[in-house]
C-alpha cells in the first residue's frame, strides 16, 4: 500500500505499534537497549565516543 502523504507510512507504523500489548512493547524496548549497548561497546573499542546510557536490568 502506497502512503498518501510523505509520512503516511510512518504514521501507519506508529498506529500498528500502539496496538501492541504492553508485554510486546517492553520486549522491543529491551531488544533496542541491547543493540545500543552492543553498538556502544563497538564504538568504544574503535576509540569513538559512546552514547551514555544505562540499560535496564532485565536479569532479575
């Protein structure tokens, strides 16, 4: 489906995300944090500045 506005696809994606159950939203957030932490380790190993963040403790 072709969006009718330049950001129609983005609006549709956000609408789909709003319909997700809370458990799925949290799962996505945790996965994104893991990816960001991995990216930070790579940046640091290359001597580049990393983004300051503290991922959620999900091991509890």
